[in-house]
C-alpha cells in the first residue's frame, strides 16, 4: 500500500498520542477515518484538529469504544464498513500501562491490562479482517512495545501483553503471507513516546520503596524517558506500512534495547537487575535512641 489517498483507516486510541498523530497524518494524505476511543472529549478534540489542519476532503466518523468489549468492537467494525463502504487499514493502537510486582499485583488490574492491551488487539484484528479481505488491499497494524522485545521488573503485566501482541501479530503475518489474500500485518514496537500513557497508567503501592521512591516521582522519571514525539512515531509507522515491514521500531531507545536483547537474549536480565539495584530507593540506616545518662 504505497498511497493512503482514498483509503479508509480505523484507529483505536485516537483521542491522544500516537492514535491522534496517525489520524492527522493520514487525513493530510486524503485518507478517510473511523476513530475510536473511550475518551469522548479527546475524540472531539482530534476531530476538531483534523477539520482545522486538513485541506483534503476526508470523511471522519467517531465512536466511543472500549476495545476490551468484543461485541462492541464487532459492531464498530460493521458500522465502519457500512458508513465508509470499505476498510483498508486497521491500527490497533489503544493501550494502557501497569506497574506492580508479580506477587502483589491485583487480579483485577491484570484483567484490566490484558483486556485492553491484548484482547483489544485480538478483537480489532478479528472484527476487521473480513472487511480488509473484502477490500482487496488491507493492512493490520498492531502496537506492541519495546517491552514486547525486552522485559523489565515491575512491569510483568505490561510485558506479558506486549509480548503476546508480538507473537499474535507475527503469526498473523505469516498466515496472511501464505493466504496471499491482499492483506498484510505489521507489529510496531515503540520506545518512549511522548503520549498520555504515563498519566493514565496504574502504579501499585507495592512499587514504592522497591523500585520507586514515590508514585509522583516515578511518573516524572518515566516522562523523562519519552524521547520521541507522537508525530515522528506516526511518520515512522506509515513508512513501515508503505514498505510492508513485518516489524517497526520507533526511537533510538527501541533500537538499543532490541539490539541488547538480540546480543544477550538471557544475560540482559542480569544487567537490568544490576541497573535496577543502583536506581532503587536505598534503605535508610536506622537511628537508635537511648535514654542513658552520659558518663563522667
């Protein structure tokens, strides 16, 4: 798919971050859009930005949607095809983050992150795949993470979902190659992208004193690691689609961590443990009080 002009793209997580940047970039190229997110206010802001910054006459529809809801996703896919006549691109981009130890993580939080990060991708892929095949030229773009290539302590739920998206998408791409049906798939692995994911993430209290000093400080530190802006990320993703890449890395941090995992597929874990110990909060030296009178 060398050109997006006249195509139709469905994007989840379109209220902010990479989803919004993808919507704006595609609209500028004349691509019609079906946008979804749980954040209705953010969706309206994305729609307003498209209307004020895009000269191309494009059709844009919006849907308030929870990607973890399979029936809602199927209904949205049918609506997209009915309203736009076809669907050519699906960006399963919605995602959330969770910081917790394995021992302390609540099952409800695990179900929350798996429902959005993994099942949201599965629902979007399966709901839209028949429409992509019917269009004759389709592409599925699933957002994993650099932490779908490289694990870290305190992020087991996030790592699990992003590794799952990677495996799911790589298997999907191979099946589509065998079928020669006109549809392809790309797995995206962003590093630190300046989006709202940090502010909307969940940080369990068990992380304080273990790997972080405080929740507020952790969020501020995480923000410093976001070195690539969303517009640049969208540009890289669309270049990857044009080149029909199987895997797209975004940011120099993603390239570095990918290389480290390739060169030290098991030993990198020891390096992460070493670095985590150096950055973790240091235990305070206890202060002992005494009521003994000083001796003369």
